[in-house]
C-alpha cells in the first residue's frame, strides 16, 4: 500500500504529523509513505523513519498555479493507493485529484467536494488536539483512536550532529541551555527578550553555556537578548538564529541539556528530540498543540483574556507574556534538570 500525505506548511505542524505516519505504520506495517510538502521540511522528514521520501512542492504557500499542480499530479498517476490531506485548503486537494489517486481523504473545507472522495466532518469536541485531527484521518470515520497516542520522535545521526557542532565551533564541555525566543506566528507568542536574558544570565553564572535558535527574522531579537548580558557572560551566549540550516538546528538542539521556548515550531522539534523542555505560552493554548514529550513543563499565566489566539494583543499590553516573570521558568528548569539557581 502506497500512501501520499499532503503535509502542512508549518514546522510544528509537520513535527506533529509524525503521529499520523506512526499510526499508518502500526496498521499497515508494509505501507510506503511519501510526503508532499514545502522543500524546507525535508530535514524533518528525513529524520522520521516512517517516511520513505519527501516530495518537494514547488509552489509557495498560497500560490494556486493550476498548471504546475496538474503537471505534478499527472506525474504521480498510478503511484499511490490513498492520499491523506492534512491542510484544509482547496489548493492542497488539487494534486491528488490530478494524480487520480483512488482514495483521497481529508476534512471538509473550502468546497473540496469532488476533489476528495473520502470527506470527513470534523467534530472539534471529539478531537480537541491537532494530533487527534491528524491521526483520525488514518482510520475509519467512526474508529476510536488507540491510546496511548504516539509521540513524534526525530532520529539524529551522531555524525551529522558532530558536523554541525564543528561548523559553528561549539563544544559540549558544559551544559547547554537552548533558548528559542522567536515565533513566526507573531508578537503575542514571544516572551520578552529581557526575561529570556535573565534566564540566560542565571544559567551562565551557574556554569552553563547558552545557544540561541531561530530563523533569520529572529536574529535581531536574539542579538538584543545577547546584548543584555554583561561582558564576561555575553561571550558564553551564542546567537545561532538565521545562521544554521533547519537540519543543523535540529541536530544542535538534540545536544541541548535543556530548552526554553515559546510556543513555536522549534518547541515541537525540541519535544520530538526528547529534550527537557520549558514551554512558555501566552496568546495560545497547550490544550490544542501541546509539546508531546515526557520531560515538559508548561508555564503560563492564564489571564482572563488568554488564550486569544491573536497575532498581536488587542489591548496592546501583552500582559500574558510580559507579566510572566523569569522565576517560574527557572523553577521549572530546576525541576526538570536539577542544578538549581537562585532568582533575585
């Protein structure tokens, strides 16, 4: 049985999609799973043993380009028994339709009747978690999802990790605190730089080193964080945001002693690497997309106005993050990895 998955367009969602791949392998051990997704996702998919190959979607997010989608689909004819679509967009259903894949499964959305022939109606109360919504598409419509749910687990090649360490001159002679202070979604997911800097200062004084991760868009914010450290401490903090490839970031995160992250794609990567993780939530909720790992502490204030799921604060104060001080984050780190530090 050959299955084509049309994958999501966000890092965290792609990590969580591994739960579906695992469910399919549990049901059909000999099935072959290919994933049609943006090219950036290849390093993640390469670290998922359930996936045979990643197929690069040549079009950017939101681009229709019917001719390219038709050509791509025509090249897949006869190759797959089923397609499972994780996005709810009409565009995502076009390539499997043009490929004439016999069974095309997805949630009802954007008038996809005809493009899909196995249309499911989402019951959000039954499936409150995103991973449940992904996994359910791998089973019959009324089937109960087997528990315990699988967790994403990325596999790391030690040689690849060693190469990434060498490329940036990094060493593992001291514990590593990885900080992921960015979030592509928007400002309402970003814990303030001064709070991250305080956590970094305390751990560096305790003998740790700090690595900062993120995209090129996050580099200025990470540098602001780093510059908040005094000379002597600043040299133990390394701004890798925008400097690494996604593959290198994943490999380097696997070497971290602990991670503190906003609700972001890198948070889900850290969880899938089973790193001790403190996840900071503001405008979003861990009741929908929680980090899926054993060694996790979620820290949030739970103000009356949150979660709002907005990119920017409608009140302009961002209190759900600004009023969340470093102490509970540091205390959560202490519970996960020991080595307590005093917060002043």
